[in-house]
C-alpha cells in the first residue's frame, strides 16, 4: 500500500524533530526550493517542512510550501520513509540554518544538501511513478520497506545496487559525485526494481538488466542520454546515448552494447509516441509496457534481449488499442508501425533501431485475415489471406508482404499470390532454410482491388504454421 504523504512521516521522525534544538530563525514567506540544475526534470513536490510544534507542511505540485502559519519552521524533511540515508554529514534533515533567504525564496545552499535532494528526489519520484503506473505492484512488500542509500560509498565515478543498498560514489578529478546525477539514481533503482518485480530471476549486469535500467531513466526523463553531467572533463559528459545504433546480433559487443539493443527500441518507441501523443502519455504508455514486460518476460528465452523488445512492443501496442490510437505492430523483423498513425523502419524491429522512413509514406497497412493464430497449414492444403487495397497515393512504389511461416520441411511450402484473377508464383521453400519473413511483390502485379496471398503445404508430412496474420505494406508516392 502507498500511504498519504502525511502518514509517511513516522511518529519516530516527528518526535525526533521535536527533541532537536529549536532554532530562532523564522520565515513567513512561501518557501521555494531552488536547487541544483541537475534536477532538471523534477518539481520538488514532496518536500516537507516541520515546525517546533511538530506541525508538518508539504510542498505543492510546484514545489512550494506555505509556511506562513507555522510556528518557527525548523526542518526540511528529506526522508519520507522510503529511503534511509547512510553516511550523511548532517543526518537526514537539512536545518533551516543551512538555508539562505534570497528575496522571498529560500534556497538550499550547501553542497551536501543539494546532494541529498537530487538522489532523494529522483528515488522518490521513480518509486511513486512505478507504483502509480502499475498499482498491482503495491502488493509487493519490498516497496514498503525502507531502502538503504549510501551517498558517500567510496571515491570514484560510479553507483551500484548490490542487492541490499543503493550506493553512490563521491567522484574524483574526472567526475562529480554520482548522487548529483538523477540518471544514475534512477538507473540503480531500476536494478533493484527489476529484481523485485520480475517473476523470474534476472541477473544484475546482464544486457537486459542494464537495458531495463537505462530505459527507465529515458522514459522518466524524456531523454535518451544516460548520465549527462557525470564526467566533468569530457565534451560529451554522458555515459550512453540510447539513439546510438546497435542491432542484434551484429552489433553485440558485450553487456552495454546488448543493453542498447533493448533500450534503443524503447527510446525509439517513446520518442515517436511523444510526437504523436505528447510526453505525458508517451511516458505512461512506455513505463507501463516496460514494467509489464519485465514482470512477464520469460527469462529462459534466448536471446533474452530480443524477447524483451518484442514484449515491450506488444504491451505498447495494447495500450494504444485501449486509447483508440491504433495498434503498434512489429512487422516481420524489420519494421514497426502504429497502425494508421505512424510508421518507422527498423534495422530490425525487435532487435534494433527504428529510423524514420525517408520521404516514403506507408499509407496502407492491412492484415485483413480474420481468425486466430497460429493457423495450421495442413498437408496438401492452403491458407489464403485476402486483402482489399484502396488507392491512397499517386503511384505505388513498393509492395512487401510480411510473413511468419514455420515448417519443419520448408521445401514443402509454396507461396503464391493472386491479383485480377491471375495467380503468380512468389516463393518456394528451400530445405533447411527458414521461410523469409518479407517478400516483395512485383508492382505490375498489385494495385487497387482484391489481392490475396496463399501459403500451401505440398508435402505429406508435418503441418506448417502461420504464426500470425500476414501484413501487406504498400508504399505510395
Ligand atoms: Zn547498471
């Protein structure tokens, strides 16, 4: 369960506040917390101020706290019970004596205070967004337990989740303290989260785990750059760019290139949805799909990263159907399309990066076959799929049919198509070679009107399978 903010301040905390020495500082203006620019995405919506009577006020959605009626406000609470900070110089709270009054604003000015806020706020934000996006996760008791956070683990340029605590390194001559970089807090929380929400074990350090954590960061930050600002000596201070093209299997060089195969797909989908639906809705859809795919991914599937991307696409597709925006389809291995809205090509749909179609518009995208899949292609029988093509451009420039046909003896399979009452041969299977997932139709044999594809099994042993409805892509000028 997620309790209200007021309940999240424990009695212990309140009594601790009361027992502390009362400061004589008194601020009667609205408190605006101006903190490091590293907090570029977050409003400080959850900051609390407590006064000498134990009264607590919480900031509003804009990060403002009205402390005018308070009796000598004393403390800003940085801990609402979800994260327990270790290794702090000043304990859990920032004292008002650490604050500067700046013409109607009060800003935290001490370095360590800023540090508390960046990591604290990033962690609170990601926890809240995860639970509100997929409320069923509230049943996992881990979310109610306080997570240990060490802000000063060791010097160096890293952050780690070790299975029990989130630890931030304090930096060195080449980098800032990692607790100052929200991306890193979210990424490490992502590892902890994945361990808890996945129904099957996920090893930290694996491609999918890294890709999941980077995706979480990108979706919540609306930003494809991971770790911006960490390195102080570099021109490009980020650690990874999710727009960088890594395809499967050719581009794989190790865990972090593997992670980009997955996070690249997530970013591609997010950025397209952001353009179509706005950032807020894109965030909701992608975060939900990310969490659902993590929860339901079959970890024994190989390669996992490919299955993860497919599952993510599928969940995004079902969200789009729910809101009536069409369907996101992986077509064959090479294209991703949001039905009737937007189309992109990918070097490999589930395994690679999407790229915009170059001045080519895909205007017809139809799989008119009805019935359920997989559909058996029995010996000496055929499955026929009909399409009704309506003209939607001046001239047809390309026609591709996308198939997912499986047969133990591929040489038994023959694929034909029919247009204007004539039948044309398209493909005959070859022994031991999979049936191609895409076949191009010659332009002289296709156009407006009825068009059909037939998949025939000419053998006497083993039925074939049509694992999903063929899709016909028509490119019009
Ligand atoms: Zn990591």
